[in-house]
C-alpha cells in the first residue's frame, strides 16, 4: 500500500475543537506562505508556482473539513463552528484573490520553459485573479471583498434553512393505502393514532409514489414544495442582489455571464439557447407521454383536465405497472440496501480495476462506512459513505471533497452524502447511488496531481455530471444487476423484468427533460435581472417550460438547493447528459465490463482530473469531438 496515510478524524467529543483548530492551522499555514512568497519570491518560475500551490493546498484542506462537518456532524455546535470556519477561509481567499503583490509576482513569470500542467496552472491563476477583481480600483476591491463575505453568509443561511427545515404531515393509517408493508412497519401510528411522515426522502418519495390517497399525496407535495419557506425567499433575494452587484463590479452584464465564462458553454445567451434547444427537442415526446398520464388519471377522476406534480409520480408508477408490467413494489424487493451498497463497490471495482477495503476508523457518525481505495494493490485514496438521513444532516445527495489528492504528498479523500432508507430501495435510488458514486470515483482516480486545483472533479462545471450520468447506465444493465440484485428468497432479478424496467423508464423522458429545462430556466433567469416576486417567476417559467402546472400556494425556489451551489448553471445537468450519452456510445452494451474501453475511459477522462479542457478529454476518449446525436437519438426512442 502507499506510504501516504489518510488523515485521522476526531471522536465526537473532540470534533468541535478539531474542526476549529484544523481550519485555523490551514489559515495560518496559508498566511505564512503568502508572506514568505511576497518577502522573497523564488527566482525559478516553477518554484513560485509550487509556493502558490502550497497556499491553495492549505486552504483546500481546511475548507474540505469545514464543508463536510458543516453538512454532516450530529452536533449543531460543530456544524456552526464549521460554518464559521468556512466564513474565515472564504474571507481570506477573497482577500488573497485581490492581493496585487502576489498577482504581480505571478504575472511577471516567464512561462515559456514550463511544462503543460504548470503553464495551465499559471494561466488559471492569473484568470482567477482578474475574476476576483485584482485589477480594480481600491474602492471597488473593498466592496468586492464585502460582497463576497455577504454572499457566503447568505449561501450558508440558504443551506441551513433547507437542512433544518424538515416539514411533516400527520395522517390516520387509512390515509396511507397502497404503501409498501416495510414502509408501513417503519412508520407506526403514535399515541394519537396518527402517522407522522416527514419531507425527508425515505419518507416522502415512497409516499408520493405509492399512496393511493390523493389528499395525502397533495398534503405531502405542499410540504415538499414549501420547505424553507418563507425564510429562504428573503435569503435568495439578498443572495441574488449580491451576485448581480458582484458581476457588475467586475464589468459583466449579469452574474450568469460572469459564471458561464469559465464553463464549456461560455456565456449566458448560449445557456438560454441550449435550454430552448432541449425544450423544442423534447416537446412532442413530452406531450405524448403526458397524454398517457392524463388518460390514466381520468379513469379515477373523469373530470380531470390536467395533472399536477402531486399526482405525477403516482400515476407515472401506475402507467409503468399497468402498461409496462413493472411494479415498483415488486422491483424494490430485489434491492436491499446492504446488497446494493456492496454491489456498487463490486461493479465499480471490476469496471475500473480498483478494490475497496473496509477500514475501521473514527468518523463523524456511527453509520458512516469508510473504505480505502486500492489500485494494483496500492492505496490511492479513501472514501466515506454516509448514506442515511438524520436530523441536521445534508438533505439531498452529493459528493464532498474532504481532501484533494496530491502526488507523493496526500491521498484524495471523498465523502458521499445521501439519504436512503436502511431497508429496501427504489430502483431510482439505486440509480442515484451509482450516479453520486461516480463523482467519488472521479475524485479518487483524478487525485494523482501535481497541482491541487486540477485534483479530482476539477473540470469545467458543466462537464462534472457527465461521468456520473454515464455510470448510471450500469444500474440499468440486466447482467450487471444480476451480480447483486436478489430478493429474500435469493432469486436474482429476472433479465426480462430489467428489460421492462428500462422500457418503462423511457416513458416520461420527454416531460422529464422539460421539467429539467424549467429548473434550468429558473436558475438562469433569476440571475439575469431582479424580480420583486420570486414565486411569480417560478409560476411563469413553469408554465413556459414544464408541461405540468404550478401547484398553488407553493414556493419551490426556497427548497431548490441548486440555486446556491449551481447558481445560474443548473443547465449543466442536461449539458452533461448530452456528453454522457455520447461517451456511453463507445461501450458495448453486450459487454459492459470490457476492460479495453473502460480502461481507456478511466485513463483519458477520469485520471487527468482538471489538467485538460473537458472537450479535449472527451475527444481523446472518443477519437472525435462530442456531438448531440446520441442524446437526440435516445430522446426520440
């Protein structure tokens, strides 16, 4: 195994002190390194870049700890300390980005003798300095510093309100008709005879999928669409105004233009064009599939003239069950959590020729599973799987960097945060787990880097989802699923059932694409100009892009966590999917573990991290530039 050791994590009793101290130490090291660089810059250009890299390593390591513990630790005091540490780290980074002395040192370097990685690192550093406002006047730089600090505070408030804003409904047992027995067993009635169901995923997703009581589904839909309302309405208004001011101070028309500049897409107008292109491509398929749903709803509600999101998931499931012979309650019997987790490790290990070795180490919660990742018998990283919900924890599904990888210096460490139940899983949840694990694999395999800013998932932001979206395909393959999906009787999931599942999943992809474009349009438009009423924007854009109507008295934007992290860039999911479909076309669906293709993909797309532009990575793998063709063909199927 590698001589490099992952970092030791604290016990629950020590976490508060450890988080604060780790972040303070990172700040101290970064500050000392900045002072040293300015006092006596090395004569050699590469040495200067390594000194600049060391500063970023110190900051990134501290930010990794703060980011993970703010979203995971069971103690609200630890989460608050992590948030506070992140504010101090962000303030330092903002000030550093406007340090004219450091900028002048880097700007004066002769890059002609540097290697490709070092030249790219320098180019990115100078670009980021200019985007931070280093060349602005003193007053503008002072205001940019203030705005950046206010943005972070608003962002943290936004996340906290979603994380801690869990809602619930209480209904009598008879209002839960149609629910799976294992779900009912896990939700007994209280002393008052009522069953409480929260908006957390393991509670709410099965309910809106299987509950035959329309009023119960609507009650849950209202709560889900009102998480963090009204608190986040004001927070978002403040955050959007700050971003708009930030962009204008730097000379950009809008935040969306500023944000898109460093992505594959390039500018805000191109985002709008892409959204409209997908909207048009999906139009016929969306209406055709919606008509099927409405017709099925009318069997139960003859007077219905439209179908809302409160009924969408339930009737989609009914159509799949009745017209495609796929019963999700039967399907889920093949996906017990423990088998799925192990199956995921086995599948990805075989595909990428790596191994996962369980390790017994201290973590922030007893349910977290830790594994060393081995390649050719050598440890190349460590991962942490935190996959079940609890109070105060991050409410969605995402991968977080605990530490970036650096060649011969430190191993990459990544964390997967999800909110799955502990028993049977929906197949959609299995797909989600494969997707998010794809980010974790990317983080580890891309962690052998000289420069920290290229480590792991460090490509343009509108490409980062593509590898994960492509890995979803392995959660749909009958031969792959047969390696781990079996019921209590030990019977493997039938290949014919998987074929039907895939065909049933294709139902609705048109209106799902339109829904995604509604989200993307909301993400974009909120960052193009100011609106007095954000709920009205949700209502108007849903009418334009989605094929399903707005649910009255709901405020989706308040719980739309991507408005924080992705800001104006939610389009990136669909942009990445277009590329993912094209990359997957290189694989043989009859041999999903073909080592020649998988190895070429691993080494050309994942291992380089951010050392090359994403378009170049894909072209090197495919042997040609990526195209829209594979996605268009899939959408038309």
